[in-house]
């Protein structure tokens, strides 16, 4: 297993309240940082790890061969119910979703995730799919590109950057990460370039999310994940982007807050029993120490929900 610093490791392991005989899913196993700690708490249970990145799966092959309670699956996490059905598993005791991009993906120029290295505009987490960042930049219209940059990354200069991309491809398509970085730097005013942080960060984030349809898939997997939780089972989600966290927060809120309508100052319609509770009423964040040791943890937000009664 390669060196990799898992974010909020202690909070995740403690938050999942791992039972030695439980069944646990790491739907974004990556390089196995969280999974290895989960596994250490198992005696007769099972750990099922999923990842759509072939490199991640390959890096864990030797690790999983030495751990009879663990299994690996190369697929997008939205399809995990298919595996559970094949295994005859109806309920699980814990699920982890660590969203975003792993450090090794960022550090390989050929993957195209990083604005720090020159590489192809790829950004596919699953390289079996056809759509790349270059394809999106070459085929999306001005409105769509603007929407991606604005909604997926809160990019202030979404429209002028999108317009510059559309104009640029009239003569030459953008093919590499540094070509895109240079275009962004030309569009942004000096005041914006002087701010802390890389000027291309938001656009790269938005493109990655568009290529991999991350928000759309997240909505699907949250619903599936909670439906498979056993009583006292927990779902932990680490997000790194406000759009992701907003989806998680709102979904957890919908499961834990009464949906009855208020009639008058003291009268409420009866509501169905609430099946879930938030483990903490607030999101868990990395400590100052963790942020200093692992700068990629700075934007991490952890939310955990627990099933408290079974479905009818």
C-alpha cells in the first residue's frame, strides 16, 4: 500500500463505531488509508472496498490478498447494491464515502487532475469512460461551461473564462492542463491573480466534477447507502466542496427532521417515526494539527448519520 494520508481518520473510525462482526463498505477505498484502520477492528466481519480508479484497485491487490475478510471491486460506487445482491447481503453496519480526488491521482501528471503539472486534460476517475475534460472543453457551449464553473466551483469569473475557452477553440482546441492554466491567468485580472490560492483551482475542480458527474452520482448513492444500513448502522461522508456538502447536509436533514406541517402555534400534523439521527448536530472538521500536516484536509467536512429504527 502506498503512503497516503487519509483525512479525518480518527473521526471516521470512531464515528463508524466498528463492530468486530460487522459488514462495512468503503465506497471510495483509494489507497486504503481508512480501510486499513476499519479492517483492524474486524474479527469475523467483512470489509468491501470499491473504487472506479483501476490504479487504486491495482495498488491494493497485495494488501487484500493478505486479508481474508476484505474484498475489492472495480466500479463506480453507485453500483454497490449489485454486489450486495450477488453476495446475499441485505444490510450493512457501516458505509464510508470519501469524496473528491486522492493524493496519488493529483500527483500523476498523466491523469490531468492537477494544475501544477503539465499533462493531458483527462480528469477521468474511471478511465474506461470516454468523456474527458478536453472533450467537455471542446464540445460544451458557452452557457454550459459557465454553469459548470459557477455551480460546481463558485468561480467568480465563470463567464469570461468560458467565453475565452469558446473563442480559443475557434483556432485551436485546449489539450493540456497548462494550456488551460495559462488561458485562465490571461482572463483573470491582476487583483484576482494576487489572491491566495491557485487561480485555476476552481475551474479544474468544476471540470473534474463535470467529467465524473460527481454531484449527480452522489445524490443516487446517498439514497442507496441509507437504505442498506442496519439498525445502529452508520453512514459517514467526507466532502471537500460546498456543493457536495450541501447535498449531504440537506439529505441528512430530510431524514432526521420531522416532515410534518405546522398548523397554528401549537398544532402539528402527525408524522411518521424518524428512522435516522445525526451522530453530531454539526459537521466534524480537521484539527489545526491535521491541516498543517496534510494541507489537502483543509476543506474536508465529515457528516455521519445513524439508522435508529428499521424500515417498515
